[in-house]
């Protein structure tokens, strides 16, 4: 079991969680990578294979398209101030 670690930021004296998980009850170990890294890896491994299908909405995305949309969303959210 891994305990979350906290760091004290000097700017506002608040504690910041630096680990995104505490434990893994499953049989496979956690990878210790970010969601962005997961998307990058999936795009490298599966590129043109289908990643998302929504029949109701008429949407089909392969991993390359999914990565592009995730990157666009991250660009937009990175410009929004936190808090």
C-alpha cells in the first residue's frame, strides 16, 4: 500500500497532494504514470484502432483522434486559473 505524499507550497502555505492513488486492490500493479501518458501510450500502440464508439451519438474515434481531442482539451484547461 502506498500512502499519498503532501508537499507544502511556499506561495500559499497549503498542502498539495502529489500522489494520485493510495493503494491498488487488484492483481495488476499500478503503472505510476499520468493520464496524459496513458493516452500517449495508447495512441502509440493502437493508433488507428477504434478507441471510442457511441452508437447513440453517432461518434467513432480511433486512438489518434482521441489523443488529439485530449490534447486540445488540456490546452484549453491549462489556460483556466485554478481555484
